């Protein structure tokens, strides 16, 4: 398989995942595929893990397959057969699935102590500031990581390993390290409408591959930290 058909195949899979997400969001029938239901899965206990993973995988396919397509488009080596492409994409999703399971387990445990999934809905200023602070720090860490990746290119494992499971896993690990803060913020803030998902998909793709991706990540990090500071300051104000 040449590079162009492989990129087109991955793009078509992403389009199919978006169609499924949109149909689920607007029909109200596929509740396990709606990202809003997925955000509250931690409150249902560990028995909801399979439903969470189903929604998580569909969301990942819609939001992260463009990253796979962009990475494939930059490579110069042949893709190989369909089985090789399947191993590459499956390997890419493996770190993200592990990350999602970690989020689910953490949510199931922490929600027994504090209702941390509702800071934006109930006006809890300390919760809002904590989530914004996490996003800000995560974005600065992501900007530094992307800068190191670009300085090392094309010597990173995701670039030098032959297309297959190993290269896919390496690319997925890079993606998690780059974009984990955005994904956590999106989940906790329950920004699950199609417009928000599209906006985060663009942010993730640009942060990973855009010319000014590092600068954009730092700018968002600064804005999030500033917002967290003002949120705390307003709460502490006697007015």
C-alpha cells in the first residue's frame, strides 16, 4: 500500500467516527457513545468500564486519527500491506486506551472523596482553579516536549521505526505526552458538544503538527494559569 491510499484510509476512518459521534449526539439513542455520558461514567463504578471504553475509542478515532494521518503523510518509507497499517493504528491507540483506563479508575476512586467532575457546573471556584492550573502546567510541559521532538526529528522512535505496531505505539506515546492535559480538561469540564470536540481536535492537531504549535501550547497554558489566578483572586476578594 502506498502512502497516499494509507492516509486516505485513515482519514476515512476518522470521518466515519465523526459521523457516529454526531449521529449519537443528535439522536439521543446511542448513550454509551455520547461524550457527555462518558464523562459521568466514573460515577457508575467499575462495572461501567466497558461502556466507557466504547465511547473513549470512538472519540479517540474521531479526534486522534487525523494525527495518525498527518504522521503517515510525513513518512517516506512504504506503508506495506493492510495488516501493517492495522498494526500501526492499533499500536497508536494502545497508549491512549491505557491513559483512558487510568482516567476512569482515578475518577472512580476520587469521586468517592470529592465530586471533582462538577467544578464547572456548580460554581466551585477552587475546583475550577485547580483544573485550569492543571491545564496550564500541562500545556507548558507539552510545549517543551513538542520542541524536543522537533529538535530530534527525524530521530524519534516514531519516525525511525518501520511502520507497524512499534512505530504506532511510539507515536501514541508521543501524542499522549503532548495532549494529555487537553484531554483531561475536556473530560472534567464536560466540553462534549460537537463544536467543542471539533475545536479540541484542531488544537491537538495544530499543537502536534502546526508551525507555531509550541507557541500556541504556551499561549494556552499562560491563559489557563492566568484564569486560574484570577479565579482564586476573585474568590478571595471581600467584594
